[in-house]
């Protein structure tokens, strides 16, 4: 019984560790060029031309 609980806890902790590693890796990546272009275009390009 104790071994089963220990196994479940270890599996859950390894899943949490993998998800945390993915979050840390994504935060460290530089922004993609097309993401920057769309962000800048939203600010500079008028798409709503109401008078």
C-alpha cells in the first residue's frame, strides 16, 4: 500500500516537473518575428477606418 502511494506521488511529481520545465523553457525563448510584426501592425496600421 505504501509503495503504491509512493509510486503515484512520484509520477505526479514527475508530471509537474515536466510541465514546469516546459513553462520555464517557453519563458526563456525570444519572441518570434511574426508575433512581433503582428503586434506592431496592430499599433501602427489602422484597420478600423471610421470617420
